[in-house]
């Protein structure tokens, strides 16, 4: 069948496809010829497997993610639910401040649910969130992992903070809304995570 | 307009003269002297002493080579940061002395942004690139977004050049170790797995460095370890650059910094660019490494677009971040 390409990212291609009569999304990791096979094959298989596991597990903790239908490790393909919503990246700047605050708080609450279960997303940016049916769905766990350390949680949030500064620079204060939501739902010491974020910022070059 | 630029952020002191021709940069001269420590890495004070010893000759020779008179120079630019304090101060002092003597305006510029702008100024077709800036201290993926040069990804610990130098020092190579590691890597055949550490668009090298050193102490061949270091670190660099290109939807990639001289890194980034249907650029070697011409060119762009700097504002900033620069010259 003809597959429609939805998005070509740095690492994977996202296709619209059919699976048992349903419209689905297929994420296929692209073989990177710039890397030697020894590195590429290990990365593709391990990232595909880890991603599918993390998505499935996040769902059991009440975080909205696509439903996984099939995983093909050899070819690096995950077949999953198609979420016909909008990327948060594309809508955030045009919302009014109240809505923006609400969405950001929801983002934070969801990240807290992930972190309560030691799920590190690895690439929390607003491009990796789909807004649909009044819910924020998290996609692309391709750089994710399981890690209970404060450091990992701090780094995870720091990626989002940077995304706010580069992509939504007028609304970079919104990261504080995210953190409010995070604080509300996080079971551990949220201020310790914030301290970690400050550490990470300072550890960066020329801070 | 003719601008003289002085670069002195780390181990190199450079003086270059440029002239703008149809909005592109014509390099009139570009001389560089590099401090070479006998042992270990850069000692900031000794590097600064080295720079102080050569700066006057470099200025004179550079002006002579450019075939201009001192009176023809319209602007003095210098590297204001980021970099090693003593080195920055030496270059800035020379720039102030020159500006005051010639009674010409002075302009301090950001070294990282200069690496990007010299690509746009000297490489035909390079207009809006994602820059992979790889040097000893710096490893950043920079692109223009929402009115500023923003760092989309960078090292969370040490620069790639620093990583290579540290490893090189552990196996008794002379500074700079990058070219020697490159030569050894060419003879490597077996890939030894090393940590591949990417967080979002940021990277980290220190774990890899420790793992590589432990391979050496376990008796693995230096060629194989060097090969594995290059393949792993450069794959990480190429991957984050590609991520930044996808994220910013830009169709050009530019290499800059000393490590951009590495053939394998160039090859990897070029393959990535070709695969994405994007253009790949590397400036010629003399403007790709730390040099005075790139400082002169950025100084010119800033001055041309209305920026001015008084002598008392020409204080150096060791931690001058890329995203602190007000980019007045790009719409």
C-alpha cells in the first residue's frame, strides 16, 4: 500500500499506514550511513525497544500516549495509534495567557507522573506533545530511559526549559507554569529537582 | 570599509584584515601564531605571555601583507569572549592600544558568533546555516532563531577537542592531539563499544573518555581505541546537528572550529547533509580555526549596522555566551 509520510525527523520517519483496518502511525528508524554499522544497529534496536516499553508503561501510569500495536525490532518499526491533533509547539504561542498557563501546568503534571515512576522521556520539547481532546499526549520516547536519579529528572526538565527559551522565547516564563504543575503531582521533593536544574544550567559552558 | 581583527581566546593569537565587497568578506590578510605547550595542556598565563610576545609583530606583518597603510584601517575589532582571561586581556589590550593610537573605533565581538558569521561571509551559498562549532573548549550547535543566535545543543561537560586532548595526553601524544588521534584512528579496525551519550540535543563526553582510557589500560590497541573514540563522538555530534536541523527546519549546515579540520568528521556531517537534501559548508582552513579575520568581519557587521563601543565598554567577558549577542545585522 502507499504510505503517506507525515514527518521526517532526524532519526526516524513517521508514516501514516493501515493496521487491521485502522489508520495508524508507523515510526521507522532510519539507518544512518554516516555511522558505522556496529553503532547504528545497536542504537536502532535498543532505542526502538526502549521506546516501545516506555510508551506502554507510561500509559499504565495515566499519561496520555499513543497505543502501541506492534513492534518490529529488526526493522526498527513501531506501529501505534494515530493522534490527529496539533503539536503544542504550533499552538502555544498563539494561545491566550490563561490557556497557555493551563496547558503548561498540565504538561508539568504529566511529567511528574512520568518521573514518579522513574520514566525519563529524554526529549521533552513542545514538538513532542500532541494536543488532542483537551489532553496533552506525549510522543517520541526515543531518547528515553528508566532512571530514578534526581540528576536524570533534572536533565529531563532542563531540556524542556531550553526548548521554551529557544522556540517560545517570548513565553519562556511558561516553564514556571510547567514547574507549578510538576510540583503539584511530583511525589518526591520538587524543590530538589529545581535545584538540580539550576546546577545543570550553571554546569553549562560560560554560566 | 577595512577592519582589523585581533583574536586571542585560547592558544592562538591572530590578526586579520578584511574588506567588505558586495556584502561578502574579502580577507586581505590573516596571520596566526599558536602557542604550543611543551607538556600538558594550555597554561593560560603562558599562553598570554606567548600572545604578548607576538602581537606587535603580527599586527605589523598583517597590515603589510594586506597591502594597506595603518591610516586605511577604519575599525579595530577584538575577541571579547568567551575564552581564557589572560589571553583575552592580552588581545583586548592590544586592540585598545591600536584603536587609541590610530584614533579609530573599537568593537568587541563574540568569538562563537564570529565562527558562524565568517562562514556566511566567505562561503558562497551559505546564508542561514546550523553551525556545528567544534573546538577545544567549545562544542555547540548554533542557529539563528527569533532574532538571536541560539545554542540548540552543546556539551554538558567538556568540549570535543578537550576530550581528544585529554585522551591524547593519557597516551603521551603532544598537544594538539586531534590530528594524531585522527592518524591513529585510520589504522583502527575493531570497534570497541563506548558510551553514546545524547540528552535531547545536548551531549556529554566525560563517560566516554573514562571508558576509552580504561580500554587502553586493559591493553587494547591504541589504533582501535582512537578509531572507536572518533566513530562514537563524531556520530554523536552529527546526530545532534541533524536534530537541530530538523528542529529549526534549516537546510544548510556549516562546520567551524579546529576539530572541523578532521576528515572523518567532515565526511560524516557531509553524508548526513546529503541524506537530508541539505547543503554542507566548511570555510577554508585559515578562517575555520581561531583567526583574526573572522573577528574583523563580525566587528564590521556590528559597526556597519549601527553598534558602537566606547573604550570603557571594551571589558572582556570570559563567559560571553552566544545567546547574549544582540544580532542587529540580520533581519
